[in-house]
C-alpha cells in the first residue's frame, strides 16, 4: 500500500487533472447515447411514450447534472483561489449599493457559471466582504442571462427580443439584489460561511498550483457528498413533468386567454433544470405552438434562475427563510417581466 501511495505522489498533479478532464469529457459525450440505450434498448420502452421519455430524461439528467456539478464546482473553486478578496472588495463593495449591484449583475452576463456553481461563488463573495444584496444580484443574473443565450436569441428571434430579454434579466437581478440588500438578512446565512470568511481573512498564504488543484477537488467532493441525494430527487420531479406533462398543456396554461398564464408557467418551470442556452430550443417550440412571448420568457427565467437543483445547493449556505425570500423576490420580478412582455410585445 505504501508503494502505491508513493507512486501516486510521484505523478504530477497536472497530469492527474488532465486525465480527470479527459474522463469528464468522455463521460459527458457518452451520457446521451447511454441514457437512450438504457431506456429504449435495454429496458425496451417505446420512444415517445410517457414512461420512456420520463425515464430517458432521468437517466440523462442525473449524470449530466452531477457531471456539471463536478466540473463546474471544481473549476470555480480552482479559479476562485486566484481571486484576491481585496480585489473583489474594491471592484464591488467600493461602488456603493446601487452601482455595486448593477456591476455584479452585469458581471453575471459575461461569466461561464451556471446555478451549479452557486455554493463556491456565494462563499467566495462572502469571503471578499461583498454585501449580501450584491451577491444575490450576481447569483440571479449569471444563470439567467449569459452571452450564449443572448447570441442564440438574437439569431432565432432578432435583436429586439435578445436585448429585451437581457434588459429584463438584468432588471430582475438588480431589483432582487437591492431589495434583499436593504433587508439586512446576513443572520440567515449559515454560520459556517462566516467562519470561513473569518478564518481566511487572517491568512496571507499563496498556495502552489498543486495546492489549488487539491483544495478545489476536496471542496467539490464535500459539496457533492452533501447535495447529490437532493439533486437526484429534484431531477426525478423534473422527469415526471417532462414525460407526463404534454407541451399542449403548457401552451393552454400559458395562453393569452388565461389571466394566470404567467404564474402557471413559472410553477411548471421551477422543477426543471437547464441553463439559459439549453432552454432556447424549448422556448422556440413553445412560441411556435402559440405561447405568448412573455409567458415563454417567464418559463425560461423560472427554469434557469429558480431551479430545484440550485435551491437545493443554496441550502448549504443559506437558511430556509433567506431561500424563501430569495424565491419570492425573484419570482415576483419574473412575473412582472412576463406580464409586461405579454402586454407590450405579444
């Protein structure tokens, strides 16, 4: 055993990281064919059937989401080790509440993060002394609005829709951050997050590359160990909706004749999980079936900014009352956007 440990210690960390990255890519690309094979070949379920589509969705999304969690949380934790808390403090805290919140929301547009990265980002912002409202503005805008989604929206629906969606997403993020920031809710952040802040603030250690990689991996393993059962449960709910709730029902619930159309599609969107770019084809299909633009974009915002996996992950750093308030404020913003688009742009 000691010889094996010594052999492992002689392997460069960068080589282990490279092997892990290749393994991640292989697993990512085989997930879809394996899920379809398991559902429709191994189990013999019929393509297009409710149970077949639901099970294929579940078998695809469980490894996909866990792979996203593993890859993105590791990458975010690694990159976060290079970011000086003082630099973040100067960039955001020094701007004041309004300008800092707007800057954080704008920063969320050009970052590659999705809701999977919520925990390391939240802790990183707290470590930097960023106010809670500013942190929330970033957490809302980063998954909801990103450059990939904007390019796709521009190509499919034109610049008007893309720019309107960006303005709406930024508005929801900024208003959410300002409201939460003014309520003084720091006591509803989990205690261990502040302890991390206090501990790191007194250390001035420059870790090596190997230390950064090892620490990032340890952080990822700890987060996955705590949240994977809840993520799987959330995906199971999403699979049931995916397989057994027909698109026509979504359209009928979200149509112009239903005064509760926007709340209905928001409720349907929350159990699902996707990033903004992944929602574009679904939004296009729903619009093609007659769903108003506001309802379609509200559905997209609900899936990306209020997904069950994100809320489960955020539970590791926030107490239930803060999560409930976060959901309420963001949902209110999404509802206003949906009704506004339906009224003026549909």
